[in-house]
C-alpha cells in the first residue's frame, strides 16, 4: 500500500500541449494498494512532457517538467519501498530481510537503554548535589 498521498500533477499551461501529452497521471491516495500501472502512468507522463520540451523548449516549462519528474520518483520510490521492504517511520515493512528486522529491534533496545542510562545519570547527579 502507498504510505503517502501522491497528487496528480497540474495540467500543462499550454492547452494544445495538454491535448498532445494527454491528461496527467491520476492522484494516488495513501493506503491504496500498489499498482504497477501507477508507475507506468507516471513514467509515461514524464516521457510525454520531455518529448514536448525537446521539440520546443517553450511548450513545457521547467517547473511543469520538474513536477512530473518529482511525481514519477515519488511513485517509483513508494513501489520500491513496498517491494524491497524499506519502511517509512523506522519500522521494517513486510518482506524486510531478517537482518533488517533484527537491526531495528536492536536499535529500539539500545534507544531504551540510553533513555534508562540518562535517567540514572540525572538521579545520580541529583544525589551528589544533595551530599555537597
């Protein structure tokens, strides 16, 4: 499933190019199942805008092309994350390799141990302060 909402890119300012390049790839809602057609649609949108810009630099603005490229990367990144087990927010995704799951578990334990150690140092510092 997609972890973020990926909006559709804005239509091109040049109406004739909009018709030539086709409509922007549709928005993808967070939580929607991953679909290979989303990657293909994003890539095709970028290719169409690059082709138009190659023909005449004024037909597609740099910002319009950059928006399309950025969206394509976002869609592909979400797909790769779901496919290869890379997770957002520090949690291993389904399909993560065992060493990755173990590493995340060990990092959580280390973080908890550091928090305990920090609290113990604060208590020790307070106790020393009362002795002096």
